[in-house]
């Protein structure tokens, strides 16, 4: 590989507090050799590969902490190749794959399979998560130590929540020995039973059973109480309600150490978007009120929420062409995460540095991986964006195998131009 | 060329009755006006008309129903339509066919009207997007039951001349009731004042936002009302811990002569049926011909459904 000089870019790297016009050198091994304003057009060796980025924005490749792949078991929804194509076109270079596959990722033999498929079929970095409990049933804990040694980066039951408080305390207690990261999807099963959308005026009007905000709040409250006794690396996968934010703020004030994520869907859409039973907006956690959405946006801005995820959940058309009650839950999003997040910058809701940090530096730090920053010597996982370029989402042009985007026809501002993985130009518009 | 034709085919102007929320005041007025003419027809000795002659009506009932299904069937037949009632228990749906596949299959038979009842809210909306005929909602989940509300309005008008200015109390399991929701929308549209009365566990979230006053005390909720509309309480509500017992419910929310005294002297009692005597309503009150219009509701139901079929049937 030739050395590559990316010059004349606006470089934003939240970790190094960088926001300046400059360049970046990718060395022959695909690592970052130098970065900043000193890398300028004037003094480049003639042999090197030169790309003038023309003041476009250069950021670390996006790290998406919550992505459902479909392999093994649901290859017809998404496989590693289609996921990789989708991710790259959205500037995403690293993903954490959720373990809700068939079979579930709950033992070491599955990890080798995943790593091999991920390596052979995708160009992006796949960081597999395993379940907290066998078959994600919430009963018997998985082999945290062995799985972690095999390369499992985080543990979560994915779409499910560990309901049994005793099991949860033991998991937190045991997992702390191996320093394992626990990610909880916070929803009380009984309170949310048969629930379809946010409980409120819209659920009353549509005649759909509601999911009360309490279903999320009490699990967060419970787990944060456990954290006092059983300290471990704990992350709340995604929150959806304003009421949960106040619990989190209070716990942080009390000195508790944990992190929190939010889906881009809950930052960009609200329950009104469900309209006339649009099943593509059947999500978990559900879309809530505009008041909740605004509170979530503000919490990303003030740092209460650390991470924005795509919650990329591909579903084939058949599983969505049903009545709202019967339709599958989830929406695709890995390729629209960054452009949709930029909407929050353009409408002045979130500062650019905070926004980029929430999809690069912060998730990498929580996961304990050396990604999401432009440190010298790191893999050159990069993303170049035209931050102002307008475009319209068209599901047929998206690269994911499934077409269940929740933002069909949405006008976005900001387009990914180039994506580099380990120094290699892996996507170009 | 074929593609252009296909696009045009989708654009056929369709006429659906999916819910009271989706229709206008003038449409409601038209339905009620037409229905009145059918009341007399239904009492005559020759009840058959040929307004829908040559039209095909399919009744697609995914939930058991006696009165609504037979009422729609009779309404279609009296207007001269060919009526087919699908028996879902023996159909492919039980074998795993989806609603859309069933709809496409039926659509291929060129029906003019599909009357659908489904346990899932929004099922008629989904169906209406996929077929080329008119869809009439005969009750979906807990969302709407528009023809029930229309027949209730007709019954009220028949007795009280108008709905406007009346005070109507809807009592019982509001949470699970599509009849309550459709009636709230319709009675509000027609200018009535609507109270809902239920234990807190059976009141839907933000129900006041639909334009009603909510009461948990029947005495306050019935105060000075012209119409007392009782809802059926399903037995399984006791198991879901919505209520402690039928006895407790009857004591506080059952309609008894004592509680009825708080309403106006000439207040009418209504019930969409089927009734649970002694659970939500005192058995003598239900049969009191001076107060109860429950049988009249059934009678006028056929007239209202005839009007709906006539108005919403796909125009050629």
C-alpha cells in the first residue's frame, strides 16, 4: 500500500479536541501517521497518493454499538456482506453485532464462526456481543470469562431484558471479575406485555396497547440500585423517555459510574410519525412524545447520554406487511445513522463535537477499543462527509438487504463521500 | 404501457368506512338521512330492494360475532347484493395465511364491498390499502366500530329528535372498547356532551384528549344525563387484575335503578350487546320498555348498515 495524503480537510476528532483545517497521512500499513494542520498541500512527496478533500469534513469512522446482522439464521434479512456495504455507505467502520441470531451467540463455538464470517465477508470491523444468559432466556448466565477471552466485546440479551432480579445481581457480580461490559435493554416484560407503541393519547386513538414509560424506568432504577452493591461495567443500551433521564441524572450526581445510549430513531422521530399504522415505525423502545424526543436530544447535548446508536434491525417485507400487532419490530438504520444525526447539528439541537463524539469516541471508549479517534498509530478508519449536501432517502437505493427504513423520503443534509477502513478506500460515493 | 395502466388501476377512487375519525359531518348526516328511509322499509312486508343488485359483498369476520355479522348480512341482502360470509375458522387464515394474502385472494374475485371485523386495531386500514373495493369496518381491535356508533346516533335521534345539546354518559370498560371510541368521536361531532365513567384501571391513557370528561364515580358521571350507554364487561377482565370481582364492579359501576335516578327522568338506556345481566346492568332495567332502547338499537342497526353499504359501495 502506498502512503496516502488526505489534505485540505476540516478534521474533527473529539477525542483529541481537534477541529481544524489540515490533513492526514495514512502510512503503508494503513495506520495514521500524522494528522493536523501541519499536513498541508505544499510539502508532499511526489511518490505518494494524494487526495485533496476540498474542505470537506474528515472524522473517525463511525462506531455503531447496536446492529443486528442476521447471521446465522436470518441471512434473508441481512448478511455480513450486505451489512458491510450498508455500513460503509453510512461512514460506519465498526459495529457491535447483537447476539439475537438463530442459534443465539451464547457459547464460544459460535464466536469463531462469527469472527470468520465477519472477516471473510465484510470490510468493516465486526465486534461481536454475546448474550448475558443462555439462549437469552434470562435464566442461566453465559461463560463471561471464556467468551471474553475469545474476543467477545460486550454482553447483552439484545432485544430482551434480564427480568429476574436475582439473576441480574449475580450476572453483575460475576461479570465484574472478568471486567465484562454488560449492556441492558431496559424494559420490564410484564408492564410492557403485548404493548405496541408509547402509552398515551396516540395509543388510545389508534386502539393499540401502550408501553408505559414505567416499563423502562423501573428496570433502569433497579439496575442502578444493583450497581451500588455489584459494581461492574454497565451500559443502558437505549432509553426513550424523559422520565428515565431524570433517574440517570440523579444517579450520576450520586457518583454512580455507568453509560447510556439512545437510538437515532428516538432522537429523530416521535409517536406521531406512526400515523396510519406504519409498521416500519414499530420499534423497541417505542417512539414516544415530542417532549420525550426533545429531552433526549438535550441529554445528548449536555452529555447525560453518551452514545447514539442506529439500532439497525433489518426485517424482510413479509414480516412488516401485517397488522401492527403482528408486524415485526425494528428498523434499518446503519447507513442513515450519520446523515440523520447531522440533522440534529443542522437544526442547532446538538453541537457538532458532541454529536460526532456520540458516534465515534464515546462508544469506542465504553467498549474499550482503540477506534473512533484519529490517534497516531491507529488503524486509519475514516469517514469523509459533505456536511451540507442535501439528499432524499429512497429505500430502493439503500444497500441493506432489508428495506424497512423508518425515514423513507426524508430530506437529509449531509452525505458520506468516502469511507476508509484500515487505510483502504472502501467506499466512495 | 402496461406499467402505466397498472399505476392508474391503483388510483381508482375508493370509498371506505374505516372509522368515525375518517368521515366528515356531511357524510354522517347523509348516512343517518338514508338510514331513516330504510327504517320504514324494514318494517314493511316487502323488504327487498335492488339498489345493490349485481354487487358482491364479502363479510370477513375474524372474530366471533352474532348481531353485527347477521345485521350486515341482512342489510346487504335487503339491498339486493350477493352476500358471502367467510367462515374464518375453516379458512386458510387459520393455516397461517396473512391478512394481505387473504385480501389479495378475495380481491381477485372482484367483490364490491368487504365488511371486516378483526381483533387487531388498524386491520381494515391495511386491507383498504390492498384491495380495489370498498372496505367497511365492522370493528377492529379496540380502535373503532363506526356502524355501531352510527346506529346509536340514529336510535337517539329516533327518540330525542337530535343529538346536539344532549348529555351522554358512556359507562364501563372504556379501555378495551371500540364502541366507546367511535361513540366519543361521533357524539362529539354531532354536538353532544360526553362523559365516560369507569374504574381507573379501565380508563385509557389521556382519554380526556378525545374530548370527554372522565369520571370514576357513577353518581357524578350520570348526573343530569339524557343517555346512559352501558358497555359490556368481558369476564376475562377479572383475571387480568383490572378488577377485583364482578360483585365489586356491579356495586360501583353496574347500572341500577338507584344510580339511574341521578340521570334525567326520561334518560334512555343503551347497550351495544351482548349484555351481562347483573354484571353491568340490572336485569329489570335492561327490559324496561320505557327506558331501555336496547332492542331498538338492533333494529336500527340493519337500517344504518343498509345506508352505509349503499353510500360506501364502490361506484362504477
